[in-house]
């Protein structure tokens, strides 16, 4: 989920904690728990700082090890221990339990959007992305804002958040059933379907889809139960050549390939270098595929420049790469 929703979830858990008799009768513990749930609800995303290093490091690690089973345990203990230093004497067990729950909730909700997480590490490095809740879901966020306002004006926080989270649970079930119907519909209409990725939008009736079949990639949308194919690409394996082997060794390309489950590639030849591009097909935006990985390799098979990340125009991509003038394609 987005940062704002994660933080409001932390506030919600702080409200739910008032149902805990130990927290209810200790104002200092309540303060500590509120701090723990708010910090814990955002802690796994502290890896965003890796953007300061480079996009490859961020892509390889964001929602990776910081969302893993060991990290979830670590965050709960570490945050609770730090808070306990400032609020000594409170019940550490209950402080840890609520903080730990906030961290778990963060990772749990992240697995339901299209980006996903590596939540099952160290058992597997597979990305878990169920793809039926938008990264920013206006309905979920709005329900949290309603709960916060209700709390401020005097509603019982514990029961208020119980009701809201029951509604959210029903919403998750509804969105799961929506996705299941979409996938079933796609399998019925596309022969030899191997994989379907779904990405819900902020509109309930519109979903982005990317489909892998035996022979083609299809990119499109589902609107009001109808499939609209925007792009179709012939499915071609990445060439088994020295050029592509070197490309895969580049940190930016390797990071992209470790993350993207459905992509296509291009190979462009220039004056004295070659350029290999990979496009993630899940994120089509106004006819453009903004999530890319590009590497430029000279005629001596040395990597010159590379980049991975989000770019929304060719001009911006060229600025990232500092390219040499193209003379052939």
C-alpha cells in the first residue's frame, strides 16, 4: 500500500489496542503502543532510502528482505525496544504484541497489490503479488479517514475500528472474487494461457491486465467485464548470445529481470554500440511502458551505460543514459 494508508493503518491498530485491558488501563502504555503501531506500520518501507544509492539497489531490495519473515520479527522487537527506552516500566509484552501486529499487517496488505513483496523469504525469493487491491485504494483510505474522524469526535475507538476492519475484510473478499472472475474469463477467451497478471485501478470497474500465452503477450484492460486488448507482441525468448549474456550481468538489467514476471525485449544497433531494452508489460500508461531496463554495450562487449526505473518519455530516458547519437536501428 502507499505510505499514507500504512500510517492510517497504524493509527487504526492503536485504536484497536484500546480493547486490550492492559493497554486500556495504562495511559503510558497506550502512548507507547500508539507510537509502536504507527512506526511499525511503516517500518518495512524504510528501505526506500536505497533510492539514494541507485535504482538497481532499490529495485532488488524494496519489499524484499525488509518484508521477509526474519525482518518482520526484527522490526517488532527493535521498535518495541527503542520505545521502551523512552517509556520504561510499561508492559513490554503488550507493547511488542501490538507493534509486531502493525508490522505484520504492513507486509500482509502489500502482497495483495500488483507490485507485491518477497514476504516468504528465506523460504523462497518468489515475489508474491496477488494483484487485486490497488497500491492506493481510495475506498480503504477513505474508511480509515472516517474512522479517525469518528474517533476524534468521540466514538469508541476499539469498536469503531472493529466495524471498519470488518467492512474492509468484506471489500477484500469482493475484490478477490472480481479478480477470480477476470482470470476465468481470460482463460476462456485466450487459448493456451500460461499466466495472467492483474493490476486494479482506483476505479472498481477497470483493471489492467497482462497475459502470457504460448505464442503471444497481450496487454490491455478489463472494463465492465469486457476485455480490451491494447497491444499484442509475439512471444520471443531472450537470445542466447554473448551480447545478451553480458547484458544480463549488468546490475540494472539483473535487478529488473529478478523483479518483472512479464516483459518484452528490444535490441537496437547503433554506430559503435548496441542497446538492449526490457519493458515491463504490467504498467502500460497511455501507450507507453514506463518501467524499463536499458543497457548499452560497445563493440568490444563492454558495458557503457545502463539504467532501470520509471521514465515517461524517450527524452528523459536518453538523459538518464547520456547516449551516443543513434545512426541505425
